[in-house]
C-alpha cells in the first residue's frame, strides 16, 4: 500500500466511524425520547387519560401498567436490532478498508 | 492486521454439538419440571396437606437447583453469569427473566398496588423502564468491556 492510499484509507475509516457514531446517537436519542414520552408524559397526564378506557380499565392506568411496558419492549428490541445492523455494517466497512473480506471462524 | 473479527465468528462443529446437547438437556429439564407440577397436583387431589405440598415444592426445587449448581460449579465470573457466553442468548434472557418473576413481583407489587393505587405503578415503571434505559445507554458500550448488567444495580 502506498503512503497516499494508506492516508486515504485512514481518513475514510475515521469518517466512517464518525458517521456510525452519529447514527448510534440518533437511534439512542430516538429511544430515549420514546422512553420519556411513555414514562413521564403518560404519568403526568394520567388523570386526563383516565377519561378513556382501554381493555376494561381507565386508559391512564392501563398505559402505566401495560402499555408502557409494551413500548419499552418494542424500544429495546428495535434498538437492539438496529445497533446490531449498524455494527455489522461498520465492521464490514472496516474489514473492507483493511483488506480482509471473509470472516474467520473461531477455531481452526 | 489479522485481528479476530469476534462479531462474525461462525459456530464451529464443537459449538454446534454443544448447543445441540444443551437444547436436549433443557428439554429434559422442562419435561421434568412439568411432571413435577403434575405430580404435585395429583398429590393435592389425593388429599395431601397444604403445608406438605408447599414444603415439597420448596425442598424439591432447591435440591434440584443445588444439584445442577454442584454439577456445573465454577468460579469464573463469566461462566457464572452468562455460562461463558456459550449458551444461546435466549436462554440467558429467560434465566434473567426468572430472576424477576419472584415473590417481589407477584406478591409484592400486587400488595403495593392494592395499598397505594396508581402510585404503586412507580415500581413497575421504574424496574422495566430501568431495563430500557440500560439497554439504550449502557449495554452497547459495557458489552465490549465485559460487564454483566442488571437494572437493580442502577436503582440506587
């Protein structure tokens, strides 16, 4: 590898890592915002929510007892999947940049 | 340059055999647990006193757990908490979930909700929301350092 190519590869990988970090921050912020919404907003306006009913219980109560838990589950699953996909893509990018194309197995 | 790409390791033959044996062992254990419950139900029908059934449940299950613990004893922290990371993640998740499905959840939160009404939901929202926060803010980073995470560690 010539010096110039190595410099380009380094710059590319720094930029790739910065973009990866930005995406990670974006999705984490999204997850945090949903958490805030479901936890604090629901509890703050619980008595207003209680005007409606969901599944036979006042909506404010149901949201705090079951709806919020369901939303947490969704946040965790979606966030986990997206992080996995992002990391796999960033790993593949650094592999390609450094010239290894196939994954190694754990024992040989 | 030839660093280990630990995220893309394919399972070797040894790991596949291990996982297959593991599935079989878990299936045997589940069937044993179901048979135990059916046996207790039959004994109750036959008129066993309530305290005896409670005692058998307690002693029987603790004996089985102790036997399993003895057979797979280890002092390695990674082995203790996550079975050396060789067990499929879904089983580890089930084990952690079983930690939380305890008397505190069933009896404790039911009682708190009865006594305090809506305010008691703070416990439920706090525990589960705590797991959510851990997954969002800590797990991806601490995973690389090898920590084991539990929401209760961050409730203080």
